[in-house]
C-alpha cells in the first residue's frame, strides 16, 4: 500500500435479511445485506442502505471505544471485514443501475466493480482486492449453526 494519509477505518458488515424480496433465494445465507460502520472524528457512524431509506446513524460510543468486539458478540451471525481506506484522487461516479446496499457500499469505498452485485461477491472481492487505496486489516466470518467460527 502506498504511503498515503489520512486513512479511514471502515467495517463492512454482512448479515442475513429476513425480508422476502425478488431473487432473495439466490443470495448466499448470511450474506443478504451489507452496511458500513465507520470510525469518525466524533465517534462511530453507521451507513445502512436498506430497502426503505438510506440511514446515516451516529452510534452511542466514543471514538476511543473499540466497539466491534461487542458488536460481534451481540451479532454472532454477522460477518465483518475491517478496512483501512486511503484518500485517492481518482474521479468516480456511480454507474447506472439499481440502487442497492452493495452499490452504495461500493460507491462509499470508491471502487468500480460492475460484476459485483451481491453481498457475497463483495465479500470475496474485498478479500482478494487489488485496489491500491484499500487494505484489508481483519475479517470475521459468521458463526455457523454449530457455534464455531467458519
């Protein structure tokens, strides 16, 4: 990774979604919805592009608090990728298409991956990413039915 500062600390969270929608049976279990939790100067914020609205929520913890341990304990079926994102100067505009949780997350990350359409594809692409401004710091795959990390 290049020597670029400042960086953003971003957590990409993948969950199951209990709501039935077109094509939901084709999505991988545990990877039906994706949203972002980011550490900001004033604390932690969540950007959740759900079916009804684009929610931007400040979370009730301070900047110095490491909240992901508690989040993962409270959400054992969540899979999370921790990223460090450098600022970049590449012009990037959203592409034409449906607005989805994956599309919003890709735009927030500053990547143009036109064939990444589902949360599972985003998970695998991020783990194999060669984007120069994105560095994977850590990842947690959800607990399966037996109660162990997969």
